C-alpha cells in the first residue's frame, strides 16, 4: 500500500505542479488538526482504531520545515487472551521536505522521533521511543488554507518485541505569518531618454527706412525793371523759379541674425556586465554569498545620473516543472529578485530597472557539464548613464 501511495503522490505532483494561488511560504507557521486511523501490529493484539491529532509547524524555507506532533488513538479492544481496552498517546516532532513548494499541490516526505504510551487494561504506562517516516501531500484551497493527507510507518519496541504500526491521517492546514509573496514578474521597459527639441531658425526682420528729408525751396529773386531812358513800354518782368530736388536717404539692408544650433543630447556611457552570481538548480533566491557582487553594481548605479538599467535572467537546460512557462518563468524570477534587492538595498528607482527572462535560450557555456550549467544559471546587467 505504501508503494501505491508514493506512486499516486508522484503522479499527482506531475499533474498539479503549476503555480497557483497557494504555496508553501518561507518563514510561515502552520496548525493542522487531523483525523485518521491507527493500524496496530498484529503482535500488539489490539484492534485498529480511529485517531485524532494535531500538528504545529514552522517552515525555515519553502522546502524545509519542522512539526510538533500529537496523536490520540481512541479505545482499542484487546484481541489476545487478556480482554480489555487500551488507548494510545503519541507525541514528538518530525522534519519535513516539500517538493514543488511554489505549486498548488505539494508532495512531501517526513521523518521524526516520538514517544508512544498506552493506558488501560494491563498497560505498562511507560513511554516507548519510536521512530517514524513516511510521505504526504498538501493541496492549497487558497494561500492560507490547504487539505493535507499523510501516511506514517511507526517503529518501536515494547516488552522486547519490535512493533511496526501504520498511521493514516487527513487534516486541514492553516498557514499564517511569513513575508508577503512576491508578485508575478512583469516586464517593465526602462523609461526612454527625453527626445531633444530642435530650436527653430530665427526669421530675419528688415528694418524700415527712415522718412526722406526735403530741402526748403530756394527764394525767388526778381530782377528790377531798368529805368527807361526813353519813354517806351517796359518789358515784362521774368520770374525764375528754381527746382526743388529732394534728398532721399539710402535704404539699409536687412540685418541677418545667425541661427542658434540645436542643443546636443548629453553623452551617455553604456556598460554591460555578467555578474558572478550563481543560482541553485530550479531556484531564484539570491544567496548571501553573492550579495557582495551585487553591491558593486548597486554602488555604481547610485552614482549614475539619468540611468537606464536592463536586468536579464538566464537558466541552464534542466526543465523547470513548477510553472507552465518553465525556464522562462524561472529566469524572470531571478531577474526580478535581483531588481528587488537593488531597489531595497540601494534606494534605486524601480521604474528605471527593467527585467527580462530568456530561459535557456542564451547559454554562456555548454549545458553538457555541471560546471557549464552553473555558469548558465546567471544574471546579466546592462546600464547606461548620462555624463
């Protein structure tokens, strides 16, 4: 039965491994009340019985968590020579590993240690150390509530007899706490530089000529009539009228104003760099080990005037099954996490930092070796600054 359940959970994981509105949240707490059945080993001479329990957990990361466990098996009838009833209590802890933690359907494996004690007819009332391991699955109804099923194999000894019990549980998980989930990565184009506006050429305006100045008319001089020596009729007087010639000032030529050359756009410096930041397989989180590399870029961008930045994420060729867009989605998450770190740490303007995800389409090295695949799981940053 255990093998069948493992196969069922694996097949379901392949079908439902797609990002939805629920997922395991790093740093979150959980409370899970459960009901189920407890199957005793035949050597215990106890009938199988219903079970009630409670789980309280904490997720260190999306994949790794721990849980406190308490189970109570209701009264079970004894089947041996001694007739009566017994109840069982189990309390302890276990570690969990979640597969596909960003998905709506999350398979898991778990192992832990607990104490088992029996009360009732002919019981020893002694806690027996028990080791348990098994598989489980969680299906999220929304980001805080999920259905959960688990199967555990419990090993312990009592009265020098090694016992192997099996426990089936179903429950409802309530998840709370932890940081808010990162919103879906959306590509943001960097703000384009302003287009320079050409200054129009000035229009030459002619200066109007001044009004012409006229010289006053010359005085008319009349020649007096001569004294007649003899008494004859005097000749008619002749009046000479001088011509009035106006003096016209020359018309000046129009004054041409030299056009102003349009302002040149400021010179820009463009830098492209491949960061020495490597990511784990199928992971987009930035390890503290590589934050020094990002500090170099962040410091350079802080001193950059009128900057425009493009952050490109890349992956290796290993398929990424947690999203329908596969490696393209994973590379976009890497670019977005890098942008979020630069914005939060160095106070950069988010609108000027664009992100793109290229998946495995632009390898830097061969994907045929582990070293080459590690080089391909990278971030590239291109930025330009105004001088």
